[in-house]
């Protein structure tokens, strides 16, 4: 199966571009909050802009996508619970 990639770094270090490259290699949709900004970056990286989807697209049509990468996973989690509460912690298992 596909190996999940975790790209963890400080702001403005190229995480999004690296994730776009992973989306190209995995033939994955690229889910993000700011679709217009991501489409601008996609053009620069060679990612087909039609591969860019919003968090809403992922939440409502996620079953339609074989492979997905999510830009800023913590922001995505906060986005999904905005009507129910505030994210104050989580766990993450590696390996």
C-alpha cells in the first residue's frame, strides 16, 4: 500500500510544495483551506490544478477519492469541529 508521508516543519519552509510533490507521485487529490493560493502554487510545482480540492470537498465527497493529501492537518481538524468545540490536544502514532 501507499506509505503515508508526514511533513513537519516551521512556517515558510516549503511544506506545502513538498506535499504537492507527494500528491503528484501518489496521483492524489490535494485538500486545503485556501484553494486559490494552492492553485497558484500548483502551477509553479507542476501539479494539475484540478487536483486541488477544498476541505469542504473532502468532507462531502471524500469517498470519491482514492488518494488524498491534506495540507495543514491540524487546521483541517479544527475546521471539522468549529461548530462543536475547540481542539485542545491530540495524539499521533508514528509507525
